[in-house]
């Protein structure tokens, strides 16, 4: 998404931009504090290595690649530290996901074991 203002010009928002992660983490911590809780771990989960995994990695979150969509044929279900090549020609460096799973539900079941 793009947010445009007269005073600052164009500001990019959305994953993997810093403003998106900063806002999401602030909201998460504020909500936890309101409930008298603290956040121990945060996972960035998605099916796009270029946006979801790279964004999580860049913001020091645990990254999880859900192997659906472009990555549904990968045989890497419930694997740790997997390096994956982007399906986009413009992204030449491989990206490492901390975890992979065939579905979000499978990953949640795995971490709750």
C-alpha cells in the first residue's frame, strides 16, 4: 500500500516496511500489557518468502514460511532454518526461514507440542 501526503511525499506501507512491523509490534505489546501479560516470542508467518519471511527476518522475528501458493510443491514441511530461492527474478539472494510448515494450523500444532 502507498500512503501519500502533501508534506512528506510518498510513504510506502505494508510488508516488509519498517512502519508496518513497528506498528504491529507496538499494538501487540500494548494489548498484552493491557491484559497483564508480556510477549515472549513473535512469529512472522506467511506464504511469500520475499515479503513475509524477509520482513520477519529484517525485524528480528521468528520467520515461518507456509508452503502454500508458490511453495506448495516444496518438500520442507516442519523443517527449521530452510534457505529458499525467491520465485521473483528481481530477488537474487536466497532467503532463510526459521521454520516451514504446510499450513499455519500445522505450525501452531507443532509449536504447542
